[in-house]
C-alpha cells in the first residue's frame, strides 16, 4: 500500500474551487500587516541593542507571521484582531526603547511609517494603505529584489513555525527569533546589493533547516525513534474527531484529553506522521488516517461525519466549509471556524457527541509508512559500495495527484540500472531503487541529502515533485552542495507563485520539472 491511498479519488480542491490562491483584498491587508511587522521588528531590534528582549512583542511577531502562511484567507475580523495587538503593543515597546535611549544619553531614532496606531484605520482605509504600499514598492524597488524579499518572507514563515513547534515542547529554538527580526529589517530596504541579499537568503535557509532538524530531534526524544508501521485507513462505527495539520504536540494533547470519552480520533494530511512514532501506539482511541490531504480538504472535510480540529499553522483555506464543525487552536482563523480557547476541548467534544458519526464504518487496506534512519543509511552504504553506480537520484515527497504519481512511475521505469534511486514516496524496490515511504515527513529530505553529501563523490539530483513549507529552505541549502542538481514541480500560489519560482531558478540554478525523459537527460 502506498501513501497515494485511495487513488480512485482524483479530486483536487485547489484546482476545482481555487482554494489554494490568495485574493487581492487579502493581499492588501497582508501588506498592512507586513508594515506592522517591520515597525515592530525595528523597535524590537533597538531594544535588543539595549540588552532587552520584549517577550510580548516576540510572541506577537512569531504568531502573526505564522498565521500569514497557515491562514491565507484570514477574515477582516482576524485582521482587526492582529492589528489591535500591534496597536496595543507598539506604544509600549516604543516607550521602553525611548526610556532606554535616554538612560544611555542617546537620541531615540524613530522609524518613519504611514501607520498610525493611535488612531486605527477602518478596513477600507487599511485596504487603501495596503494598495498604496504595494504600488510604492513596485515603483521604488527592482522586481528581482522584490522577489528576493518575498523569498525571505516565505523563509521567515517557515522559521517562525519551526520555532513555535519546538517551543511547544518547552525546548529552545536558539537563534530563530533573531534571524526573523533580521529578515524583517531587510524588508525595509529599497536599495540593496542583490548578492548581499542572496547570501542572506542562504543564511536564513540554513537556519530554517537547522531549526527543522532540531525540532525532529526534540520529537524523537519525546516520542521515540521513527520506524516502519502499519496505519489504518479503515473507519469504525462510532463518534469521531478529525485532527488536521502537522502539529503533533497538539495531537498528543487532544488524545490525552479524550481518553475518558467514547470518541475516536482520525488524523488528516501531515498528521499521518504521528503514526510512525511508537509513543502513539498507546492511544486506543487513535484509529488511523482519513482522507486525501490538503489538495482534497474540501472533499475530506465535507464527508467526515464529525467535528474537525485544525491544529496551529495548518495550511487550509476553508472558506467554502461553513458547517459549524470546524475548530482551531490557532492565533487567527478563517470565517466559519470556531476558536478553542486556552486548550478547552469541551466545545469540540460536545460537537462530536452530537454528530452522526460513522454509522457502520468502512474497511480499507492498511498501509505501511515510515522509515528507520539508521537502517536506510546502511542500505545506502551497501548499495553504493557497488561502484557501478554513476549517479544518484532522490525523489522527494509527492502529493496525491495523478500527474505526480505518473511522473514518478515513468521516471522509475526509464532509469538505467547504473543510476541509484532513493524514493521517498513508496514504490516497488528494485536492485537500484530503495524506498522510504515517508508520506509527508519532510525531514527525510534533510537527512538523506546530508548523508549523501558526506558520503558520496558521484553526481546527485534531488526532485521536489511538490512544495511544502520546508521546500524553499531545503532547495537553497542543497544548491550549496557540490555536484547536486535540483528539480522542482508545480507549486500552489500559497507556497510559490511562478515569478518567485523563476527568481529561485535564476539565483540557485533550480530546474523546473518537465518530462521524465528530458529531466533524466539533464540529471545524467
């Protein structure tokens, strides 16, 4: 059983309903939020220069940036909530900076900005300000530099989420917040050397990867070493809750909270990774995986007969699903989603008990997912001890689309026997092919490419059939490896728009996926 379970579903919500794009109204509001972020970071850096860190503004910055990647269609209500936080915090942090400057006998250096937090703007005025800011950037900043700033901001989003995930385990994410402030500080510049920005992008990508690796180490310490494990796609008769996203720490909390309730729990999308950790075997109410993932969330969510919890920083656009059954623990959220305050799950428990649940359930074939890092490393060593291999190809994560599946299957059919292939999606193992079936575990790309870089001297190519929030930092860091080539598939506009892909390709020599035959010729 592969991670492309239930392949008879080829429904893609992103394409069918356009729910993986961002509308112009939201884009204008985002411009205003970025103005707030740049202003807040300016004074946060000033305080740091005085030897002081403000934890309230730190949390506001990290959560706000995270929301902008996990909730691309936040409502006007969410916008007002976010800006209210800044309007309350900015006067206080500016006052603190002014007092510290005076103690040092220095003149405060205030930032010039069009924001006015003393008299908050209406939504209409904010939209106009956002449009003005956008047009001003277009006029004053070269397009390539704008694209490089956008790449930096995407990296900032990933860094913030890795920081918050790590800190949810009460562990430190050293250096993460500092580089986020530096990124926001860079965004204020209208004239800058492109090579300097490129080098800073590389530094930010390396920090993001470091934080991701650190988060994985924290999870291993808490949940045990990952391994191959069966995961059930069968649904059972009874009441249920669907837990979506990638925040495994929240899944743990939800399972603990539901142990005395007769409610089953199913995972969705990236949360499937939890099934690879032995820690979660103890939860009898954790039944398995449901649905097709983010590309088909509209279908999955509308057919699940119970409430759905969107964990923090879940990348879902759910404006079409106003069923009163969507809940979240996130900082801000889409229209129609109910907020769970202070970890209180009582509303969702009551909703689950009142819902119809599965009347009879449906039996599906189990799947085997996950991998053991050390066993995979040994497999690679054993294979590459045979000096017949001239190249290595790593196939990264795939979604559930027919095009991605067809591309990978065709590539594996035409790869010569002297090319060694490491496939993260499950496929048939052959003499020159090993598979990990990592499902949505992006960390696998890190450990595989790092291991290859340290242990081989033959050319390697890494294919990214799909984008996730780690893709940019992974591609940029791998581009620094000698003798490595990178190939990127199509991305949703939420992750990377075509213009940014072109700029990435130009800066870091990243190829766009074409056909398996043409790409194979470039690889070898």
